[in-house]
C-alpha cells in the first residue's frame, strides 16, 4: 500500500505525481503510452525525472480504458517491474458506466493498485469507495470543479478514510483556471486536514500547477493532463513534463 500522505509543506519538496496517459489515445501522438510495456518505460523515465507516484489508465489492445482484471493486472505488473513508487489507477465511469458493474470489476482484480481515484460527481462513488477499501486499496477522492462533487464528498461516510483529495479544475481557459482553483479549494474548506493534490487539464494545467506549488500542495503532470510544455512546445514524453513541472515556481 502507498505510504501515509501529508499536507503540503509549501516547499519545493511537495509531491508531483505523473499521470501517464488518461483517456488519450494514439491519435494524441506516439508519446502517449498505451501498452503495458510502453507504460512501464514511460513510468520509469518519469520517476527518474522526479515523479514520486504514478497514475495510469490501463488500456485494452484497442486503446480503451478498462477496469477488467485482464487489463489492469498486466499494466500494474509491468509498471511495478520498472518503478518502486506507489501506482494508482482510474475508476472513472467512462471505463465502466454501470456503478454496480464497476464494483464487480474492482472485486475481481487479481493485481491491486496502491490507490485508485474515485470521482464523487459520478453515481455510485460511495459504493466504489467501499469496494476499494474492502480490497485494501487507497482512495483519491476526485472532486471536479463546477460539479456537486465537493458537497457529496464532504457528506460521504468515506470522507475521513481517503488518502487525499484530488482537486481537479476542469474545462477552463488559462485565464480562468486559477480563479476556478481558488473557488474549488474554498468549497473544500471544510475538509480539515485532508491532503490535497491540485491540478488541471489542457489550457489550465500550467497555471494551476504553479498555484499548487505556491500553496504548498501536491500536484501532478503528465500526458493525461497536457500535451504541451509551458512555452507551448509539444511535449516529447512524460519525463519531459515532470522536469518542466519541477522547474516551475
């Protein structure tokens, strides 16, 4: 299992997680790792560059996200053969739309991740969280901006049993990203003492990452979240994004 997580200290030592691929596919470029071997290679390079954890979306051979044990197991085994840091997976509804089936998939896993993200705006979040805890898997509580997720999570019986809050600034421009992040953090103000990992996607990625580092919060970077470097150049790898994130102040 992943080690206990702590609240950000406001120093450059705050944790950076690498998010290897997300829902992206081959059409997003050859840099996006999809197969277990490619995921392992990308994870190893990202950890060598300074990433402290790995988040991955295991893929079927056709490139779709899946919670099947036949897909999750090989991805985790390959990554763990390459790195010794905690490895987490998605449980997003796009990978399995039916909440009951999502729980069944988790119960059928033969290889367990250290943690998994649970999106609290999705139906069945509490049941998915319970299934993960029953298997001894840690929980990242995915709280998306501009959704009911924050209040649902604060009212959840699993609120105090999560590893961290994954505060996600969704669908904003670069200009709106930081104000949206502040609003999301304010919504989570009642989450006393819960560690927070703050991040965004695409245009909001770099402004929110800089904010997270200023606030002393954990954050993440990778081809799931963004395909370009802070200067707008196309990123060649997850490792290159990690190095750029570590250079951000």
